[in-house]
C-alpha cells in the first residue's frame, strides 16, 4: 500500500527534523527513523490505530511528543498531519 503526504504534513515533518537536529546533532535523524518505522506499522496495520474522527486515525510516537494523523483508503494511506502533541491542534485540524 502506498503512503502519500498532504503538503502541510511534509512541512511539519521537515520542521520537526530540522528542530531536533538543531537541538542535538543526529536527533532529527533519530526522529525520522522512528517516524519511518511508524509509517511501516501504519501501512501494514492501518485499521488498528485509534480513530480520532470519522475517517482519521492517529499513531502516537513513543520517544517524541508527536502523533501521525492519517486516513486509510483502499489503495493508499494519506498522512494528513505530523502534529506536536503540545501545540494547538487547530493548526492541523484545518488540514483534515
């Protein structure tokens, strides 16, 4: 199954990687590694993650305070947001 990203989700992912790499060398790379592993789990088991809306589900990262919001369609997974859990959710809810 293919994974596609909405443009705001790409920006959120890039911002998070850049932020963590600025904080500590290679920390953004570690964030991206955990994110990539999460995407594999989402792709392999799209229906087991907690529903947050009629079609939207969420995956919570373990090490970093981020969640991945996604919609599972028959032929693809759409990542709608890569959201920091301690920020105002309005910023990513508008993109859903």
